[in-house]
C-alpha cells in the first residue's frame, strides 16, 4: 500500500502569509475554523510506514516534522540519532521546494533526487554543501523513465517514481532583472508518478503552467492526482492588491476559467482530485466560500496539512 501524508498544502509564504493582511489570512490568524492554517507544500510517502520519502523540502519542514509522528525519530539499537526520512524528491528548485533541505543537515544519511535543472541549482549554490555528499548523495531523476527510489545506502524503498516535465518556469531567483523569462518546458518544473510498482499510482504536480495533450493523456483514468491549485483566478493577486503578477506569469494555471484546472480535468476520469499549493489569496482555502463549494461540486478536494491518502 502506498501511504501519503500532506505535510503542507500552501504555496510559498504559507497561510496565513507572514506579511499579508488579506481577509483570508486575518481569519486564519483569528483561529476561524473555516480558515485553518497551512504550511508550504510538501508530501511524505511510504510503503511500509518505517521509511519515508519527502516530495519537496519546504522552508516549513522543521514544523512539519514536529507535527507528523510518523516522521519522528525512533531509538533503534540504542542509537540516539535516527530519522525515518530516507530520500527527498524535488519537483523544482524554487525556494519553497529546496530550502528545507538545509534543516536536514545534522549528518543524517538520505538521498536527494532531482531533474538536471534542479540539481544544477543545488550544485551552483555553495550553501547546500552543508549537506555532506558522503551522506547525502544527489541523484539525477531521468524524465519519462521509471526509477526505483533508494536510500543513501542503495536500499530499495519499495517505491517507483516516474518524473515528467510539465510547463513551468525557472526559479524566481534566477529571473534576470524581473523580466518575464517565458515558459520553461525542459524539466525546470516536473510532475511525479509514484507507485509500488504494481496497482494504482499517485500523481503529484504542485506546479503547472498549462494542461498539454501529453499531460492530459498521462493523467487519464488516474486513481489520485494532487494538482496545482495556486490561484482561483489568473489575476487574483492583482485584484486583491497582493502583487502585480498573474498566475500565468508565475508559472501556474488558475483553477477556474475556460483554461483552468476544473475545465482541463473534465472527462479525464481521475477518481480522486486534490488541489494543493494554495496561495494565501485563493478563496478556496475558506471552507465557507462560494469558490470552495464550486470546487467540491466539480469533484475536487482541497488539501489540508495532515491529510492522509492511501492507495
């Protein structure tokens, strides 16, 4: 059985975002039960409940580990140091996908997997040298090929992953002078298909700029897809006065609209559909919003921290 735990469901900055006085964030800070806080997006996946693979390492990782008993250290053989984290798989190299790696620097052995563009970002930034390569090997994740995930000592983790490029963009900190770098399709942003090698698979696609024909066919009939839910409307941040960028400029589809996620998934027969990577301005975060009702009416769930999925 494949067991997944949503460690964080929000986009960069979390919900409530530290510098946002938007209505949703104010409700979350006030403890409104219809606006539960969410940390930045990451998943933990396992087949045996003992060894876990993280999908992205968000800046909120330390808090996420404390909140998730399955990821707590266990005394084994009298050893003081232990962690069930055996590997980390990256879907990109934005700050909110890689910064949490630096919270895993206390000489624990695990493997890091990423597509070539993501590994290049780690290699070019010396701060990631804090992760001793003798303990934390970096492994290239080939695109469109199945791969058995292994821990740092090459132990089989019982999980197979297939990475595939999706439309996206380069990391924000690599943009030059604020100019729009345009869409990137060469592995800067990837989606993941995870399975035990038999039976059904879970798809994790927290960032996607557009639905392509190839992606549509890949997802057709899938058992479970966690998909980019960053913004409800493409110009949502502009309308809210929270920023000048549209979703398309940031490399994200909108949920609503003729080219949005709800429309793109119609007729695909995906049995369980979950919106994840939710920006603090997205009204779908609010359980009592019309947008939440519309998403649920279309057959979608909205991810929350601590949500568990089993296949």
